[in-house]
C-alpha cells in the first residue's frame, strides 16, 4: 500500500499483513508510518517483503484439497485478507502443526466463521492437519473437525465429500464416529467415497481385518 502526500511528491508505504491490519467491524484500518518513505532506500526491504508474500500464497495453495480445481485461487478472490491471514497462521505454526490445527478447530476465529470463503478456509485447515499431523490421534481429530466444519458450511456434493473425508481421516482414532460420518456421506450420494472409507474401519473379524469392499 502506497500513500502519496497531497500537493507533494513524497510517498509512504505499508505492507498489508495480519499484523498491520486492524479490523473494525465491517471495515479495517491500516497505519502508514511516516518513517517508511517510498524511496530508493527502501528497495531492499520492499523486495524482501514481496518475496515473502509470494511464499504465503504458495503455502495457501498447497494446503487446498484437490476436490475442486484452483480452489485456492477462488478463496483468494473471495476473501483475500482471510486467505492471507490463514496462510500466515499455518506457515508460522508448521513446526507445531497439531497445536496450530487444534487451536483453529477448538475455538474457530470470527474471521473464519464470517468469511465469504468459510468452507474453503476450513478445507485448507483440514488438508494442512491431514498432511502435517494426520498420522497422530490429535491430528486426525483436528482434520476431521475441520472437514465437518467445511461440510456444515457448504451444500450438495461438496458437503457430502467433506463429510466422507472426515470419516476417512477419523477411521483409526474414532471408528464409531467415522462410521456415522461415512453413513451420512453415503446417504447424501457419496457412495464410492463412503464405501472406500468403510473398508478401513475395524470389522467384526476377530483378527481385526477390515470388511470387504462392497461390489
């Protein structure tokens, strides 16, 4: 962001991040320091900021599930501030991915709940939790919770797919709840995904073998 002083050639800049933007209801404010003059002396700093911004966008797109093409781009267009805020949060917490994921699903932030891209943001969190800590019980719970939030904030096939994904990632940590999610997805038309998930659930076999995949 660049502000040009009226009746002058002086200009000042500020980077738009989750740290510099202050939300005020339906709007937001940004402080542009007088010390940040848009001049040749600021070139190196601005180039560093530009490179970091590109990294945030790349991180966001990597977290998106493949169930919808270019979903990251859609969410960036629908809620650029929310998408940048989430990318920043996930990137900063990548070394403690389980805690980062759980902090979002246990107490959903208002900027996610009120986002026009709310389902997309939840899908990004679900994919992040699945990839970074999905093999651990806490990670499975966080990923499943995010998928369910996505299911509850979307409709139709997309909602059913998210519900099926919740059941699939939860199969080991909580088979009973996983089966319930898969049954709901099947009832909504996602039969193939639901059956694939059911095949990973513990069956009645005393040896713990999963039930056969339905024909």
